[in-house]
C-alpha cells in the first residue's frame, strides 16, 4: 500500500511522531487493519479516497496489525477494522467495521475544522448581536452544514428574543448536535428567556416583589431574570417558593421551571442535588 500526500503506513517506530505529535497540527485518522480481514479491504479504499477528498483536513495513518501487534494492543484494538481519530495526542472518537462512505463523512464532519470556521470566527468578533447574526446567516449560506455556526447563531437569536427563528436553525443541525448537552442547555435557556421577553429589569422586579411577596407572576419573572444573569441559586430559590405558595400558578410553573433548571445544570451539579431534595420535601 503506497503512501500518498494525506495517507501513509505507520509502524511502532514512527507512531509517536506521525500520529501523536502530528495530531497536534491536524487530526489523524488511524486505520488498524489486516490482510486477512475482508471488511478491512473494503474500508481501506474508502478511507484513502476520503483522505484525498478532504485534501489535508485530516491525515490517514494505516497500521498493519499483523506486523504491529504490540501497537494494536497498546491502542486496545479488539476487532478489525478499528478506526480511531486522534486530536492533540488523544483519541477523540472511533468506530469499528466497514462503514459506508456517507457514514464516515458524517463521522469526520463532527470533528474536523471546516473551511467556513474562519468566517464564524470573524462573526464572533462582532459585539453587536444583530450584526453578528447577519454574518452567521451568511456563513450558513456558504456552508449550511456548519453546526458551529448554527449553535452560535441560536445563542445570538436568543439574546435578540427572536425565539421563533431558533427552531428552524436547530432543525438544520446534525442529529448529534441536536442531542448534545449544548443544545439541551440552549433549549432550557430559551424557556427562561421567553419568560422575561417583555418583563421589567431585575431591580424593578425585586422592588415589586418586596411590596407584594405573594405575587407569583413577578417572582416567576424575577427567577428567569436571575437565571439569565447567572444567579442560579437565587432563581432556584424563587422557583421553589412558587411551588410552596401556589402549585396551580401557570400550570405548576414553579415545579416545571425547577425541572428545566436541573436539566440544564446536570444531575451531578450541587445545586441540582440540593434543590431536587428541597423540591421533594415541598411536594410531600
């Protein structure tokens, strides 16, 4: 198997330099194969073609496991073919078996930098959210599959309270991005942002609540303001107070708000653990 500009055979002697060290400059896709392995023979031409098609966005390293058994063992290769993607000296993803070209392209596109990322970087330098939004839309016209641009665009649309546009942007994302923790957090943030779309500022809400502490509507808006301001504990405390004051307020909005907050923070977050217990006590 001859080397090409973006594809080469690698041995134990040069694995460190051609894979581990090289992956700090460009992603390296390592194909662990063997001559007796039929699926390996099916996969190799696809990987070689993709290395040429992507023209330097990643490099392909081929490891003959018959000749490099110790190298295969060091990399925990248990079946063939096994393909591992290295970035900054570490494996960031892998797959086994002879996948079709379309599936491998999807695998690569999840991790490889895109040519349009430079346009995203330029858009993110804009401090005006409206201008940044326009530039991110332009990126998607050039590269509709740039999920990084989509995530950044959604973030700025939320700041502009353009919630109806968010769903269409998320709809165009890959399934992996849709299922990511980042998008789950964003969707949770949208719930809080909708609450305060036309609400007074935090200081006004605090003053209103000081005179009418039983006003769940004001407390609900204040909790959303506090959440978006990063004061998560105060937001959770106000949502819990709503649960205690009026379970019927806005279809149990206090409890639902707490559950949304728990999902954003994650089950292991100290605030989630604390307020989940407090919520259970309030409900019983």
